[in-house]
């Protein structure tokens, strides 16, 4: 009985993985440089003195037509030297503008309120967001903007994390795996989620849904906005696999920070469309059977475990190859252990509390 159920769920997991891969590999047409939209890059920063300079340097290196790019850095009431670092770096740089979160817009809190403040004063046709701990490739803005044909409302991009050891490496693989799911579902026209550290959208699409202040509160404001714009059925939403649009972010420093990140994502995941729950359930059950399989002394379970691991490897490897990240595949088995554990534990952490801590703020 166990083997039969395991076979069924691993089979479903395999089919689902193939669908994700087909969606992720989809190609999209692009526009020529004379037709590029004006762009506003927005970064919300709070207490990021250790990271912000790296981010600013990468934004300063962006290649884009003169007069069509502005970069807005929001100092969200930092109480460290973040604001000073920003001021010193952007001095004399016309593309940059710094603001301090000046007002609360509607019910918005924390990062979402900071973003809304910046969007309110932005001049670009397209809003492009990343985080203060991120480093964008020099062609990030250029490449992302090139996908904005007239009917496109949202363009998402891939983010990885620095994988300099097993702890960072397992997070890096997990990040890419989750974004393969996001890309695959979006490119088939059934969005589930995305991530705001490499996200862009037409400002008009944002205004069409009434901005963040018109959306229900969510700790994952990026996915909330994605799915709300999708409901308009007015814009095309795409998630290209393009190394030139890649962003690098920093991994969580310790398990406490990692737990808080995963919990925030899990709470935000409660608001995803119903199809998202089927994806999560498939992963949960498949990993549960993988964990329990050694209890059943039969060669069949071993074959099924190997098949499941092989499926994960061949989902991850081609994408890592395109993104120039194959060196991170050496952390594959560490990732699998981490993936199994957190997928099984995380749902139960929501029973105790749904409070989220972000940058020392409780949301």
C-alpha cells in the first residue's frame, strides 16, 4: 500500500516538475532599444549598512538609454548608517534620488509602505524593484525592459543567493527551485507567486488595481500584487529565464533569520490562488514519503527515492546552466535534506503564531 501511494505521488510530482520546466524554458519576443519604456528602479532599505553600498554600486553600473532611467532609494527610517552611506554615494549622480518614508499610505506597513511612497513620486512607465542586499547585473534594467511589448504588464526575473558554503548553497538552490515553480506557472498563464527582489510592472497596471493601499494586507506584497493584476485579464505576465536579468542576493546568516524568512513566505503563501495549494501539497506529500521510505524494507522504495531525487536534479541543473550557476549544484544533496525538512515542518509552525518579523518590525 505504501509503495503504491509513493509511486502515485512521485509520478504526480514528476509530471508537475516537467510542466514547470516546460513553462520556465518558454521564449519571449523583445522590443528594440528605441521603444524602451522609461524605468523607475525602487529599493526600500532599512538598517542595511552592511549591504547597501554593494547594491548602489550595481545600480550605478546599469546600462540604459540616457534620460530614461531613475533610481529611487527609500531610507525606511534606518537607525544605523544606511542613510549616510546612500547620501555619500549618490551625491552628484543625477539618476539617483533618495527619499525617507514620509507618510503612511492607507493601511500599509513596513516595506510595502516604503515602496508605495516611492511609486507615488516615480516618473517611469515601468517600476523595477530589488532589495538592498541585492546586486544586479549591469544589463539587468536593459534586459528586463526589452521584454515590455505593449501587452506586457509584469516581467519577473531570476534571483540567486551567494553559495560560498553549504548553508548558503542550500539556500541558493532552494531559491532557484522556488522560482522555477513561479516561472513555470506564470508562463503557462496560471500565476502563483513571484519575488519582489527581481520584479517589474507597468505603473499603469499598478494604478489600475488601486496600488498597494487597495490590496488586502499581505507579508508577501509582491505575490499579492502579481495575482491582483492577473485578475484584471488586461496584461500579459511573463517570467523569462535570462542570465542578463539575474540578480544576486545575500543568504540568511543563520537559522533564526532563515526561519523568519521561511515563515514569512509561508504566511504569504496562504493568500495564493487555490492552484498554489495543490503544488504545495504535492511537494509536502512527496517529501513525506521520501522521509518515511527507509522504514519499508523493499527495493521499490529505494528506486522511488532515487527517481524523486533525479527529478529534482534535472529540474535544477538546466536552469543553473543557463544562469551560469552550475557550481552551486555541488550543494544538491545538502539542499535535498534541507528541502525535505523545512517543507514538512513549516506548515506546523503557522499553527502556533502567524506573526512576522521583518527588519526588527512585527507585522
